[in-house]
């Protein structure tokens, strides 16, 4: 998701969202409420771990949080608790504890799965359908019994609700081959609008077309209560589909309870009444009835959410070796929304919370409280004792699914004038609209960006350099693939070649906006501007901040010469990154105006790789795309963020999952001293 968790396949439907959470880029594990693990003060370091010289002793207050409770102080409040509506970390991190899915991720692994509400599943040989056997004996918090028709209702409701800017495109695309339910209905209504025209509104389509769309949804997801199974049919093979099944968006609800509360009745009669609702208009906005390990005890809007462990939780055996089972060991969870850092820090110092979100600029302030550091995303990572009397365990250096890039606009919009490109000419006071259509210009901007300085000084070392649009650990990524290195002399030489050799004499000036409050973007533009001016004082990049909605509008209308964008993946597969940064209608690249020949080549490769089932062939295709992005210098691919998360040392069981937001509170415990 474009760090606003509003990603989608077309700029029109899911606009570019450059910053979901400014904090998310820097501290993936410390977002809504990652939970952590520490070690008792008397515990020796396990074999193979490092004991560093302890720092000076400091008496910190003992924890005031009871042993059966975890309190997390973050800076997020959900927009909604409806799993099918919410597309942001605040809501998803809570939903994952209130509900279950058909399958779960195997602890921290994004590509391994364990049974949950489905005891087993199978995929057809052609990859076009999956059948799930539904677990017996599971009850919802309100008392209803889980049956296959509840699962079918869940998926159908989500697909039909399909709120604008929401997550359902992730499911509509593989299941029905469309990116919105309106697109599906329109396909049954006759000719589509001409290219560039506005798509029809759902209510403007014929009733028969709307009915056909609903019937197609019902046919795609079917239940057999007698056989105890649910079958989901796909429009095309989708190698990552089980990841979507395991995500909080696919949380299973009780059909009968939902209908009793006034939600969709499961028929096609008037389903559009429940389509694209406002957040507060859905039954599940501030209520929940799931099968998960926690129930919703209360939500004080903009203040806190309280969860209570459910004694009737169905899981009697661990889902993975060493995993939890039975009722939660942490019986009470309080997630506090505290935006002001000073208040969060004071609560941490006084022992009132177990976890806080720490912005990168404040990590030095927290350092004296750290007892031990783990160089990774759980307690199995190498451990270094820092201070004997510290109260925190720090997990750091684990890869996240968040990255930043500066994208170039190949065809800058000029309708009504455009101050971002000054005079619009190569006269030293502007740039032409197709300035970045010159490969040497794009290559030079990459060469003039000091990525090492950005990672060291801005990200405080909590990042690694990208080697293209695809992050480490995914198909197509190579540790040694060629990249364009920072080199001021090379930058100057590339700009001297560009535009027929005119630039050294004329110079240029452009304006690069960034979103208010995004300090990383501001610093990145400063670094780029400095590099350009070092290459030639006549090369001028000026920055200006603006409100996010204004910036977003300018990005979508292709008026910016360049834009720093961020991405938090929707699913852990190279296709999500390649589509986002290389496809002509990708969430970021869709606003770059690639020339037709380049767009056609990249689109063909992206689409081919996404449906390729052979792992080796997929890997090769994504490696080709990774290199194509570098060879064509489509963007300055900056950094993949590394995470850090701080927890009271009394808390055990924390781990980071690269894809699922928030903390698995069910895995946490506070063993008695």
C-alpha cells in the first residue's frame, strides 16, 4: 500500500498514497503495537549470544502494569474495525486479534501457512480454484456456530461492499479479474467508456448489470454445508492468494448475526444498499463478533482500545512448534493512541506501559532504558546486554516490507500552467515537460543522490539500499545485481550528455513538493539538491511543503517533476512491487507517464510474471524487471526500512511478521519472576 494503505491497480480508483504512516517507514515493528520480549535481569545470556560491557546503573521504576495485562502506547487510532472496510494499520492490527481466517501464517513466515478455521485445503491443478474444509466446533463470541455458509457470506460481503479506496481490489482482481465491483457490473452493461473517460457510477448502471455482478460474486465463492467445504474460484492463477486468505481483511464473520444487526442479507435483491459505505455506516465499524482469541471490550475513539481474552477460544493445539494454545496468557490488552512523543515517553519511564512507538529522531532518548538488544525480529536473534538495570528489550535490524523511492515524471502536465517546472524551457529558470524523458537526466539524478548519507543520517542506519523496485527476500532480487551508484562526477557527466549537451551552460531549475510533516522526504530532497549543485551550481532543485491532499492531487494529475513515494506491501510477493513501480497503471508508476514503448514492454513483463506458476521462471522474469528498472532509471530506488521495536523486558513472545500489521498479542506472556 502506498504508505497510506490505499494502493490499487489504477490511479483513478486507488490514488497514489505516498505516506501511510510517516512512522511506518522507519519503525515497521513499532507501528500500531508490536509486542516484545525481554529477559529477566538474572537470566544468563544463552550460548552464542554476546555480553557487552554494561552501562552505568540507573534505577528505573518497576512496571505498574499487571502480569496478565499488556499496555501499548502508540500513535494510531483505527478508522474502522470492519475488516473489509479498513485499509490502515490501526484497524487491521486490532482485527487480527478479534477474528480468525481460514488459514494463518506460520508465525513470522509470509509464505508458509497453518490451518485455522479451515483444517485443510487444496488447489486445483490449473490453479483456478481452492477448496477449504471448514473446522467443526468453532463458535463466535456472540454464540453462533461457524459453518461453511458463514465463510462464503464473508467473502461475498467483502467483494460487494468494496468501499472506494479500500482493500477489496486485492481479492476482486484474482477472483473476478476486475479491480472494483462497479467495473464488474459495467462489464455486463455494454461498451465501456472511451480511454480517459470517467467510469460509470454503480447506481447509473442497469439493474440487470448490477444483478449480474452479484450473481457472479455468488458463483465465485460457494459453500456446501453438508460437505463442510467452501470453494473459491479464481479468474487467473494467483500464486500469492493464500497470503490474502491469511490477511485480516479476510476475517470470518457470522452471517446470521450480521443479518440480525441490519447488514446485507446475502441475496442479490438490493445488495447495492451496502456498497461503498462510509466508515461509521457498517455494522462492524465499532463492534465485533469474531472467533479470535480476544473480544472487543471497548473503544474510546481517539484514546484507546481494550481487548479481553476469550476463555472459549477454539485452538487447543499450537499452530506451530512452541506456539500458544487455549485462552490467551495475556488476558487484557490496552492499546493507547497517544500522538505526543513526550507523553508516551513519560509513561514508559514511569512504568505505565509495556511498549511505545519511538520515532527515529527520539531513539537516543530511549537508549538509557535499554537492557538488551536483539539483532533481529524475535528473541532467537543474537542478543547483547547493554545495561544491567535497563528496563527495555530492543529488537532491531529486521527487514520490513516498507520502502521509499523518488519517481520521475516523464510527461509533466502543464494545463493551466505549472509553477513546478518554472519557465517550462531550458533557459536556466525551468525545465521542459519532457525533461525526464531523457535517460541521461534520470541516470544523473540517481548518481547525484547520496544514498549512504540518507541511510546513515536520516534513517539512523535503520535501512538498506534498494537494488530496484523489488525488495530483498522476494523473487527476482539479487544481492549483487548492478545498480547506479552515487557519483557526483558521473552525475555531472551524464547531465553534460543530456539534452544535446545544453545543460552545463543553461542550467535548470525545478520545484519538488513534499508532504507536510514527512521529515524523511524533506531530508531526501535536500540531499538530492546538494548533489545536483555540487555537479553544477546551475542545477537547482527547490523544495516546498504542502498539505498531503494537495500533494496527492498534483501527483495523480502528473504535475510534479518528481515525487518521493513510499510503499508498504499489500502481499509478500514481487508482483506487488513490480506492479506498483513499473506497470503503466501501478499505484506509483501510473503517475509517471512512461512512453508507450517502455510502458508496453514493462506491462507485458509484469503481467506475465504475475500469472507464471513455475517458481524458477517467475524468479527470472522478476530479475529481468528489476534490471529493466535500473537500466531505464525509472526512479531513485532508495531504501528498504529496517525495523526496531521496544518492549518492557518482562514481556516475552514477541516476533515480527513482515506482512501482517501490529502485534500477535496471543503469543505474548509475562512469566512470573
